[in-house]
């Protein structure tokens, strides 16, 4: 019998590997919202940008 060896797993790589592309995009947008919170951009500006990127990435949702 062989000895089982544990492989070190990078948590970020694991999280990204289990998320769908859409879930990754949603996570990125949440980070962006937090990152731009203290800027002169309004939440409406950020939301509009999110909608534009989603439209380009996934097409219009019905």
C-alpha cells in the first residue's frame, strides 16, 4: 500500500475552480462595488457598468 500524500491547495484557486464563469463575474462585481464605494462614482454608474459588461459577456437576459 502506498502512502497518501496531501497536496497543498491554494484557497483562491479552489474557489475559482468551483465557481461558474457567471458566479466569478458576480464575485468580481461585488469586489468592484466595494472598491469604488469611496469614489465620486455613484452606485448607479457602477451598476450601469456592470449591466454593460454582463450584456457583453452573456447577451441580454430575458
